[in-house]
């Protein structure tokens, strides 16, 4: 059949200067030291390596809040300590606070780790949503593992600041779209203002390959009179492509091939798999294909029928990144049920609440609460602390960054959200958001609301609602 790839070049990038300079000035004014440079691989070893630098912060103690640690724990009247970009400690009211820490009164408020969205297209499908900004699907061939989502990310997308201010989003994974069976590499970003995508890139985060099964690829390419036009065609193209990757890896001195390098990274365990898939039977087939070629699926995305095979997903250590209640917008979404997340959780499998939407990313806390309530209505009680893990540590785990962020543990990144009320209430919103221990949003300080260059002078610039 031959290779299904088509070589292509990366798109050019631009970004915001004003927001990053303004935020750096605001935080530096608090008397902290200059930001340290996060460790990044040598450019020759990792092309387009992260140039992320954490913003300056001060040693901080949040006291008197209800603390959800992201790993299923809750502390009433808790204390959270962080300094130099890392969590120093978490405990009760008796936790000693070192000298020199700035105290933040958390009385009547709640603390969670920074919220993580495992499935976003911000930057690749930015706002305003016009054709010129449509850069998420390289829909010219059913397999395009050679493309990288970061080469389409527009850091000036106003969606980034809305996700931060309204949703407490500190980390997000940007995925290619689902037109293709193999859509390309994802990129994990820190939700900070930057002139370049490399300045947002999460240091040390593994890449993932976005794959898709079901209706989308067969519709896109079948509609053009080419393979795949059926679900069996989807699997045939995938399998032949994996065979080509195995042959490439067996060569003594393989030449540069961007597509093959990505697939070899998957087969060697260096690149994760994020797989768009709706139906239970197809997810089961994908697991068999993963067994055939020796790779691990990290998460099924959308996964509206995961409740039917939750035991199988648990046994294969695969997460389900799901919506709370999206349903019926196409045939493969017809058997979606709002109790999906609760039923998956009840079987001991991994649940992640995702957005796949520039508005939904601003309310992942509310989506998680809806899924919890739907479970309760059918008799499944899930603690608030466990539900918080659906949008923090579980997401980090499925993205391969759980050793660095996702929970409030000593030594992890100080990604922290102080909520003005219960985060699982529709009436609550982020009051303060820290990323690596630096204040990146403060609802009580208009100067701490990042505005990208693109927004300057536009009606509604910097609005948060």
C-alpha cells in the first residue's frame, strides 16, 4: 500500500510581548529575585526545546483554607507553603511557617493544585475562530505523525488568559485535531504569557502522538474517494503504518524521517498515545492493536462509552478523558450517558475531565462537579477530594508529568489555585493563581490580568467573566 505520510514544513509563529513584560514587572515589584531558568534539553538533542523561565515569586503561606491536595486528600483549616517555585509543605494549622513567608488568608476559601486540561486546541484553533486561524488538522493525508502541534500554536490566543483567570488552568496539552488516524505530536504548555511557544513549553514533559478512530478519519478521507472510508480501513492503514515504523527501527542506519521518528518514539516508549475514540468496541480493538505492536495507550479521549469497558481500561491502565454530558452530536456519541465518569471511577479506572473547547476549559471544575452529581443521582458517592483529582493529578498522570505537577506535594511545582469558594460550586471562581510559585492572576488586582498584544485596543480586551 505504501506510506500514507506527506512531508510538510512547520508554520511560522508569533507572540505577545506586552503581557509577559507587564506580568514580570508586577511580580518583580514584590521584591523577589529574578526568575530562574528551568532545565531544558540541549537544542541539538531536542529540536524546539523549551525556553520556559518561571516568573519571580515570593515565599508564600496560604493559611486557614480548605485544601484539596489533588491526590484524594483534604485538610480543613489547612496550610500550604511554597517557595522558589516548589511546594515546601502542606499540613494543618499547626504546620510551622518559616520566617520571611508572605501570609495569604485562606479563611472561607479553598485551595487546589493548578487545574490541568489534557485536551485543548488553544493556539491551534485560536480566537477569533476564522479560517486563517484554523491550524489544528493537517487534513492532507490520513497519517501525519510528522507534524507537531506546537508549530501551529499562536501564543497570543486570548483563550489562554481566559482559561487562567476563569478556570485556574496552569498546564494544558495542545493536541492536533481528529481528522487523521495519526494527527501528529502534542505539546504540553505552561499557561504563561510568552512571545514564543517555546517560552510556554513545559520543560521535561513527554510528547504524545494524537490518534483518532471512528467516524472522523473515514468521513474525511472516504468523502474524497480514498482510503480509509470504513472502520476496517482505519485499522488497516494504522497497522500498515506501524509495520513500516517497525521496519524503519530495524534499519542499521535509518535516515531522517520525521514521521518515522515520531512512531519510533512511540514504539520505544518515549512518546505517549492520546487516542480520540468514542465507542467501546473500537477502544477494545485499539487496545488489541497496541498489544500487537507493543505500545501503551495513555488515554482514550471523549470515550463516551468507557463505562461499558471500565474494567478492561483499568486492567490496561488506560485513562478516560471525558466530558461531563456531551451527547448525541454524531452517531458515535449517541450512547453517551452523563453517569459515564462516575461509572468509570466506580470500577477503579482512571477518570480525567477534559474540555476540547475554548469555553469549557474555563469551567472544568464545574464539569467535574456535574459528573459527580450525575453519579450521586444513581447512587455512586464520590468524594469531593477524589473529584478534584479528575482535573489535576489524573490529568498529569495521563500526560506523563505527574512527578512534577498535579498535586500539592513537597518538591513539586508550586501550581496553586486559591478559590473564593468551593471549587465544585458554580458560584466559585479562582481568586489567585500561582504558576511555579509566581502570581499569574489575582482577581483583586486588575494589573494581574494578562492581555496579549492581539487584544490591545480591541473591545473587551482582558475581559474575564
